[in-house]
C-alpha cells in the first residue's frame, strides 16, 4: 500500500477537493459530471472531476484512463483509491 503525504496540498478553500474534505456540512447536490448518477461517487484528487464508480457507469475510472490522474477519493467515506497501483492508498494528514 502506497503512503502519501497530501497535508501541504489540503489548505486551499478554492480547491474543489479541499472543499469536499474540509466542509462540515454534507453536499446534497453531488452527481457524476458525465451521467448525473448520485451514488457511488468519486472525486479526482488531481483536478476535482466527480465521476461515478464501478457499481454504476464507471466514469471515475474512465476519467483515470483518459487523464492518468490516478488518485480518487470516495465521497461516501473519504477512502482514496490509487488506480495506477490498483489498491487503496493510505493517507497521512499531518
């Protein structure tokens, strides 16, 4: 399992990923940017693209295949997936 230290990058309120992890209120209007699905959503940790997961239409994985942005976070539980490594990524936040 790969270990990432993303803490220095998680400061900006203008970053779409930071807004998802730093905002205490739940986001009720989340949806896949491609098909509009509202369940099993993942956000790209590189650019903030929101796509649906493998149990829906796999637009998050398709985003990885098109861009090679290999880290995505599940909006349901903040779990991070490393598409390149094919496994969960362990994050140290400080």
